[in-house]
C-alpha cells in the first residue's frame, strides 16, 4: 500500500519512518517533507502544500490513507475536504480541531463537561484584561486564543510580564489573528506530562506517556519554544495516574465532543499539569501528536503502525493492543542559531551517523540540495537515544550529538533531568 503523511517536521519524519517499517507498505509520500525524508529510499517527498492538490495527489496515486501531522492544515479543514472526496484520512475535522485552534473554545468545552483545568477568563479588550490581571495578581498565565506555533503562551511570574504579554498580543498585534483574543488563567504548579491518545470517534487508545521540555535553556530557563526534547515513558504517569487521566480527562473529552455534535477523530494530546498531591489538570489540548514527543514515542512503538491507523479510521480502536519497546527513548532537539526568535537558515550540517538500535536521528528544519544538507528552520534535528534506563538513553543521545555539527547549533544538555531527579530522591 501507498500512504501519505502531510507535514515537514521531525514529527512527520518519525511518523513516516514508523509507517514505512511495515511490510505492507511499499511507499510513504511526505508532503512537503524535509532533508531527512528525502534521504530515505522508503519515503518520497512531494512538493505540495495546497489542500486541493494534496487530495488530487492522494486520489491519483491510490493512497490507502493520509496521516496529517501539523495543526495548520487540520484547522484549515484538510480532513473535511478529504472525506468529502471519499479519501481515507486520520485527523480531526476543522470543527473538532477547535480544541486546539481556539483556547477559548477548549476552556469553555472543559468547563461545560467538568474536565479539570485552570480557572480562566477570555478578553478581546486590553483594558479589561489589564484590570483582571491587577485583580488576580501574579504568577498568572496569558495565552493567545488562536494558533501560534507553540509560542502563544506566556507564564508571567510578575505583573509587569503579564501586562507586557497582553500588550504584545492584543495591542501590539504581534501574533496577528491568533492574538485577537487572550485567555488569562490561573497559574498551575506541579510537573507536566504529555498524554497522547488516538481517537476513532468513540474509543481512545493511549500511546506511551512522555514529557516535553519547553524552555530553550538548561534548568528550564530562557524563552518558551515548540519543545527542546522529550522522553518516553514519563515516570510521573504511573499506571494509577494513567487510569485516572483516561477516566477524568480523555473519555469525558471524547464523549463531550460527541454530545456537542462534533465527533472527534485523530490524535488527541492532553498537556497535563500534575500537582504535588497527584491531581492532574489539563493545561491545553492539541489535536495532533506533539513535536518532539512523537520522535521518542515512535522509536518505542513495536506494533505495525499502518494497521493501527487503519483500525482508527475504521472505528475499531477498542480491538487494538499496542506493543511497546520496554526501553526508555530520549530525544534531544538540535536548534538553529537564533532560535526561537530569528533562526538562521543555510548552515551546512555534517556528521549525522547512521541509525543504530541505540540511536536514531529525525530531521525537522533541514533541506537537501544535491548531497548538501543544510538548516532550513528553527528546530533542525531530534536525536533519540534508546536504552534500559533514562541515564543510558540520555548518554546514547548525547554521544550521537557529539558527532553532528553545524554552525550555531544549540541544544539542552539536561533532557530527562526530572526523571533522573526522581530516581535519586
């Protein structure tokens, strides 16, 4: 069978890489793909981004199903379009994707269905937002209502930071339409975890747990980014916590969407905050797999992923049991000079070693010109190490990174530190 993966990031490289491992799959097209997907003979880049042209391509090539990676095409209605044309696709409709594309929609939904989350208010008027912040005090969280590529959230530790965030989003219009309204919510303290499931409309199948590292610098310092590394499994998600999240957050979301007349299909990612008493609350929903969480999760998945996606499209996820590598996978993102504000492009990348059973490198912001691999975006590569312990997986990842170089390469040296701290206490 021939498959299509839409997107160009590290997440899409990992999804295509995993799908291509199935003996049933003869070709995985990646649209538009990146330098890494261009180098793998089981994958083929297709230089198309228009939704209509993607549907034409899938029809023409007899693609068995399409898997959509990023949020933008989902919010633009790629699933609606493919379904209207009778094409098999896994992802949420434009309406269902509002769980991610509108923070206000998601918060109102959670409130309506009793899903644990932070208290909040939504504002389009800057003066009212400033008054609310003064009344509530800091720390407080300011979020752009719309899609802002993972950069529309400011965790303000002071009133000055909170007021500046409102000015940037509402008055300065720095985030365009995404910041035309802001959601201001209470600050939640605790440890974060990424809980990702596949949903077929009725049933939810949990993928392995993971933990992301959002800040640019070691010790969680510096600005927020799309994510600088992740590992799976996340020790904070114990079997008891897993059952509780499914019971209190995931299934009420699936049932709530159906009740509201918006059946949810696709990946559902709940960003969780687990407080010191072990209570999970929902920070955000994404309607896609996380990046970089996908990379370590796919590195651990042993099941035939093409069959799992087919079951999801058929609505029979309740019959699926996933098989996981028991080892820990830990992924470290290598970012370009100037990331996250003004990443530089065009730096030559050297030294990427071949994949081994202990390490694999997924490409994101890379492009291949002849035999020359260069940087083409903010997050350039994600190196995943696999081992029996977090410490060893971390070692494999950093040993691999030591072989890779490009001008201005920046990365965190402490990915996995929370799991390691947990072990040592």
